[in-house]
């Protein structure tokens, strides 16, 4: 099995008057995450993990923070591009595991919703998405949200395998026809088709 592993990390400071989005989910909180886009720290980490797994660069390579086109952009756009990159490289997502590091809001009560939303965005089952949260004890980062993400990819099976099997079956049928013709020529009588139980009147 051909597999790839990718790792991503991102951080954003909290800022008053900004909507908070984590994992594509809008969260009711007095402060949001500052950033050129919507500041979704979890989707940014996942995007980098996916791009890194197929050696396609990082989020800044495709979406420079100084580009006005991405001002307040929905981070789903970034994730969609990363998904296109891994598909073009011939891979699919097996599972992802993530860890959020922040003081507030508490992620525990929201983890199921975030998991469902991330799974939907990635096109995988919620059972294949890990969402964990820690507090930044001793890191002096009480006003910052960080996200770590790990992804596992596997190569998509080539459709050529299916086509080869079809070709084998066709060759087998052709071989059977040749054998029947030879038997008919040797014995001077045509080979009758197998008895068809549905052809009873």
C-alpha cells in the first residue's frame, strides 16, 4: 500500500469584534481569530497537512496573506484546493487527527459538531476525524489559538486493474469459442450450447 503522511500547524491571536470560526464551524464567542482570511486555525493546519503530504508547498504558496483577494475569505476555499492537489497526485484521505491548543472557548462540548463539519468538508466519515483540545499551560499563549493536524493518505487504486480483469474475461470467452470450433471440426458436428433452464416452454 502506497501511503503518505502530512503534518500541519497554525496559530492566530484572538481579536475582539471578529467572528470565531474553528473547523468550518461558527462559534458564539466574544472574540474571533485575527487573520487575513477568516482565521480558521484548524482548517489552515489541515490545509498545510494535506499539501505537505503530497509535497505541494504550503497554504502561503497558493494564498499569500498580502493578496487582497483572500481578505476575509472562507478557509473552505483553501481546503478545497488542497483536496484537489492530493487528488491530482493520485491520493485520497484515510483519516485525520487534530489537536487544538487554546484557553477558550471550551472545545469539549463542541467537538462532535466540529468533527461532523470537518468530515463533511473533507468528504470522509466522522469516525475518521480526530478532534482533541488542550489548554496552553506554561506556554504564555493564553490569548492565542493553535492547531496541529496530521493526515494519512493512500494511493487511489488504478482503474487499469479493473480493465485488465475485463480483458482477461474477454480473452477467456474468445478461447472458449476457439476450442468449440476445433471440437466441431474434429468430430464433424457442431457443439451445442449449454442447456438453458430458462428456455423451457
